[in-house]
C-alpha cells in the first residue's frame, strides 16, 4: 500500500502569511476573504496617498515647499502602514514580486477602466 500524497504549500498568502497550495496559477491568497481585505485596505490607502503623490509630482515645476511637505507626508504614511503590516504578519511585497515577474502593466493595466 502506498502512502497518500501530501500536497506541500507552494505559495504564501500576503494577507495572513500562511503557506497554502494554489488551486490555479493566478491564485495569490489562501482565501477570497483575505484577497478582499488586502485590496480594500490598499484602496483606502491609495485614496490618501494619491493627492500627496500628485502634489509631489507637480511640485517639480515650482512649489518646492508643497513638494517637500507632500513627500514627507507620503514617507510618514508609508512607514506607518509598513509597521502595521509587519505587526499584523502581512506581506504585501509578495504581490509586488508576482507582478514584477509577470510584468506590472500586464497585471494591473488590463483591468483598468479610464
């Protein structure tokens, strides 16, 4: 009698940090609730970060005080969010790694509706 095959985890969930066996090649999260939580949190963070990023980019053409403020705020927020993710055991860099391997535009711009 042969021993049953045990599936070894081949992915790590960016939301909970647990290893899991992917059921298809595009699966990045161990459960859909983790995917929803991850993307919802990043959507809220993006709504805060986007205006600062726009001011930072526009500041290259003049208003250096505004640009410096926006850059400082972006750094402060990103440091705070990175600390929150680390404390919660989240690993958002895993999503970026997948996107970098497959090409960032292929992963994101295909779903963008302007």
